[in-house]
C-alpha cells in the first residue's frame, strides 16, 4: 500500500490492515498461552528439584563438617 503525502488509505485498505492485525494478535495470544504453560511447568519442576535437593544437600554439608 504505497502512500504519498497527499493520499490517505481507503476504507478497504484500513479494514484489511485491521484484519491482518487481528490475526497477528490472535497468534501472539496463542504463543503467550503456550509460554505461560511452559513457565508454569518449569517452575513446578524447579520447585520439585529444589525440594529433592535440600535433604541431600543438608546431608552432604553435615558429613563435610564432621
């Protein structure tokens, strides 16, 4: 849609732009939802690994002090 300073986009051109922007926004929403789910899973995984590591780390530190 080449524009010159004295030409404004037509209604149809603007409508087409809105449709493309809506499609982009929807794709971004889907990506964000997937990324949020991934973050949630990874946060839970890190918490589980930290929970498992804490007793082992405590045992190692106690053994090192003795």
